[in-house]
C-alpha cells in the first residue's frame, strides 16, 4: 500500500467520501423533508401528528433493515447487500413522491428506510474491516464531516423546493441521490470483508451472534451511550418543526438556517475530536465529553419553562446538544466495534438498530406529548442525556484499554 499520497487524499480518501455519502442517506432522508411538514399535512389533508409519525416509522425501518443487512454482509460480503439496499431505497423514494395520502406516504417511507439501512451498516463495517480502534475513531470523525453537509444543506434545499415546485420534489432528489450512491459503490468500492470471517445465515446462528454481541459489555455500553445521546437529537428532529415554526413563528428558511447551524456545530466538534485523537485515546476524550448532552439538555429544560422570550437561550441549548454529539459518537462507535472483528456486520447492524429504535421511541414520545410549549421536547432530550451519561460511565469502566501504536495516515483502500 503506497504512502505517497497527497495530503488531501490522506485526510479525505475516496473510500471515506463514499462511506460518508452512504451514511448521509439517512440524515438526508430525514432533514430534507422537515420544513415540508406543514405543507405536506395540508396537501395530503392530514393532521400534524400523522405527518410527524412518518419520521418514527422511517426510524423503525432503518432499525429493521440494519438487522437484516448485518448478517448478510458478514456472509455475502459488503458490496452485494449494499447495492440491493440502495436500489430498494430508490424505489421507496419514488413511492413517497407519488403518495396521495398520509397512509401511503407512511408505507413508502418504511420501504425507503428498509433500503437506506444498508449504507449505515456497510459503512461502519468497512471502517472496522480496515482500521484499528483509534484510526476508526478518526475515520468516523472524517465521515461525520462529509455526512454533516446533509443536515446543513438538506433543510435549505427542502425549503427552496417548497417555494419553486412542491414537496414531491424532495423525494425525487432523494431517489436520485440513492441511485448515484449505488453507481458510485458499484464501480469504485472493493470488497473488504476478510475471506476467513464468513458466518452462517441460519436463523439460530444469527440470533446467537446478536446475543453474543449484546452480552459483550465492551460493545453494549458505548453503543447505548452514543445511541441515547443521538436519540435526543432525533427528539429534536421530530419536535423542532412544531416548536420552532409553529410555536415560535420561525419561517421555513429561518428554520433551515437554525438546523444548518446545529449541524455545523456537530461537524466542528467532530473535526476537533479527530485532531485530539492524534494525541489521546478515545476513552480519554470520552471522560471529558460524556456529561455534555445532559448539561445542555438540562439548559433546554430550564429554558422551556419560560415564554417565547427564551428563544435565543433555547437555540443555544439546541446548538450545544447537537455539537457535543460530534465529540461523543466517533469515540463510542469506535470503542463498540473494537472487539467485533469476526462479526463486524452484525455488530454494526445492532449498533445502528439500537440507536434508531430508541430514536423512534423518542420521536413518538415528542409526537404524543403534544403541548403548547417546548417542554415535551426538552423533557425527552433530558431523559436521553441522563441515560447517555449512565451508559458512558459504564463504558469507561468496561471498555477495552487500547494500547495502540502511533497513528499513521488513513490511506485509500488498495
């Protein structure tokens, strides 16, 4: 493997850019249509709750899909399941664009998510196939920079489409993005699954593998730490259109700017985390950041007790919560996958499924706890922050102690 690559390629090799695009499928599918909630409810003659519930249904589909693609990728390799999943995602996106009522939209969102889950699973598994734990954390930080563009641009693009065309165009763009990713992977992505790590697809064996992963404290605690922290973000995604647009009167374009600013904070934190990983281990950084989601969620909770005059403080709390995820997710994801070499696909699937299943619950909780303030949203985020802290403390107790050699540049795959 050559090391004579330009500096830019060392930091952003083509294979990491592809993985970033694959992981970005999920946030693109979520964030782009958020500003369209009011317009979709009007066009489909549905109430706000019916449209909001398409989000937790999408998260449910991602959870189920990842559990399917994990064992398949461990058995059949990374490429085949990924290409099939992206094709299903494209079909589901087309169905969403053609939906005539809220029930049809919900069904096609489920199909879309079942396909989109492939990118999440395969991306994490490929990183585990190629890199050790600290390099994995650095790679995930880099991927978060690439995928973080989606939350910045997606709401803005969705808002612009509402002004120029209609909400259906949002799903047409998602279909095109999925097909582009499929062609990109088809022509450039090599197979990375080690040939000697082929697993069985017998249901009993698959269940046994998942059970072994769940019972591994070095996996489950960092996975839950990242998952619960991210679930607070899913609660924000589900409840923010009502809180910021309906309750606080932000326009769709202003909402998109707020959402983009939060995504920018996440990107900045992830890149700073990647820089710190040159000197520190993931566990060391987690000690400093593990309590941050709870701190910012507590600020949100306190602010939500007051009236509309508290909006600037509410925005600061949301920005802080989103930003700290960029400093937590890369390290906990790398730690959870560190000891899962022979079952990287299954572990990656379970990591994502846990996150999105709990995210679905958080989104439903915000949707069902309807009120006339930001208190339901802040309450759910506070619970998520507290659970993340508890799992983070357990992570620091049980995680593998990684005595690693000096970091080498991340190189393109051969």
